[in-house]
C-alpha cells in the first residue's frame, strides 16, 4: 500500500511578499504562489509597514486558495498548516498568523510555527539528498545577516549577526543613494556588471580578528560621503555622474560587502569544522556572492560543499516555510491557537 505523503500548507507574510505553498514530505513542491508588493513600496525606496499589512490582508486568502488549487489537493489532504511567525514586521506577520490559526481551527489541523530565518536556510537544503553536517549557514536578507551552525534542520546555533544594517538593507540604501530602482540588490548587481570592483576602496568592517558579527552601516556611509562629500554639504554628485562612474561605485560597494560575507563565513566554517556551507536569503540571489563563496569552498582544506538556495527560493516564499515545517511535524512540535507574531527572531 502506498503511504500518503505529508502535505503541509505553508504561509509567509513576514515582510513584503504574501506567499503560500504546499510541499510534500519537506521536498516535493506541489505549489508555490507569491504576490510581491515591490510595486507598492518602490516609490518609498523601502517597505512601508502599514502598506505591507494592508496588501497582505487583501492578498492572503486568494494566494492560499491558489496554492491549494495549483497543488491539486483538497483541504482533507493537508496534514498541517505552517506559518512564519517570527522575525519580521509584526503588522505583516499577524496577517499570516491569523490566517493560519483560522484554517487550523476551521479544518482541525495541527498548527506549526516557523522561524522565517531558519526557513531561509531550508531553501538551501531543499534539493540535497545527502546533507553532510555540521554546516555553516549564511543567511543574508533585507532584514537580517546571520551565521549559524547547523546540526540538523531544527538545530541551529547562532554564531554571529549584524550589529547594525543587514546586507540587503545596505544594498537597498546604496541603491537609493545612487538613484537606482528598488529593490536595490538586483539593481546594484546589474549596474555592477559594467563597473570596476577595484575603482574605489570602500571599507571592509571586520570587527576584530575573531568576530563573526557584521556591520554594514560604515560602508553605506562611505558611499554617501563619496557622493556628497565628507561634510555632506557638497552637491549630490550622483545626478552628474556618468553611467560608468555609477557602475564603478556599485561594483566597488558590492565587492566590499561580499569580501566581508565570504571572510566571515570562512572563519565560521573553520571554527566549527563545517563540511557544508549553506547560503540563503534574498542577497543569496547575487551571482558574485555565489561565485565567491564557491571559490572559498573549493580552495578550503579540506574542501567544503556549497549548497545555495535556487534563485526563486532565495527571496521570501512559502516553500521554505512548508519544507521546514515537515521536520517539526515529524517531531510533533506543534503550536496552539495562542500563537502570536514576534518582531525579533
Ligand atoms: O529574504 P528577502 O526576500 O526578504 C527579507 O527577509 O528581508 O530579501 C530581500 C533583500 C532585499 O534587500 C534585496 O535588495 C536583496 O534581498 N536582494 C539582493 C539581490 N536580490 C535581492 N541583493 C543583492 N543581489 C541580488 N541579486
Ligand atoms: Zn526573508
């Protein structure tokens, strides 16, 4: 007799994507629906929490209904409802959490609470059949930059995090300074293709020899001073810069951020004797970062295996939520209807 797969409905509303997905046995993606709000936040150059929350409220039920329809399952086939309840914008998270609790109650299904950052990591493990642990995991997103020691999908020890801006936030802010479109990461990556990464020596903040923490506010300020002068009283040179000058700034900035990310990941991997390096989060979509981490893993002694989230699952999605929830389902780690959103993770 064929054993029925464990089908989990995942829900994600932590920031500016409303997403739902059905994943079987943690690996088989039956559906993935994402309603992006990029267009709504574009003109503000960043996510506006109230606008995000309102858009989630409008989108959440159509997105869930579409995910279930695309998966070709009925509510009876769903074994559990999983939701990212932390970290993120509370007024955004609450929309997903409320929807998940409502469905869990109405359909009489177990509820599973998922940490959004841990879920990002899961995206990197999705396709791997033979995961060698321990792994060091770098999560680089718009709101977070973290290094974890990963002993299993559910056992994650935080090794380091950003003390100020997240890597993605720095990309977004520097794109704003350079008057490039939002979201800044892809725009900087595109502009940097034609630029010289050695044109400008922006600072690499290492925070001491052994530190695994990150700081990206200094480099963002360095770009600002470069464009406006040290006292910020100079004219904004960006408007009169050539495309080449903008490309050089973008490439030099990107190279500096990546140098720091790669160096710290290398330090962490050496410290814990990692067999594998996992990369996830929105900034993991960056090709330069992927290439440089691959080079680091190839040249390490002994070599390490790099596992990177597929591009469509680097930025926020619900596949990662439903996938990680499978391990919690097996371990019977369920939440109850008192589940609340939490801003910090
Ligand atoms: O993980 P994510 O979708 O949302 C959060 O959890 O924050 O990450 C979004 C971030 C944004 O800051 C965006 O600029 C950045 O990921 N990003 C990139 C690239 N694509 C998205 N950063 C650098 N290069 C990219 N190609
Ligand atoms: Zn995220």
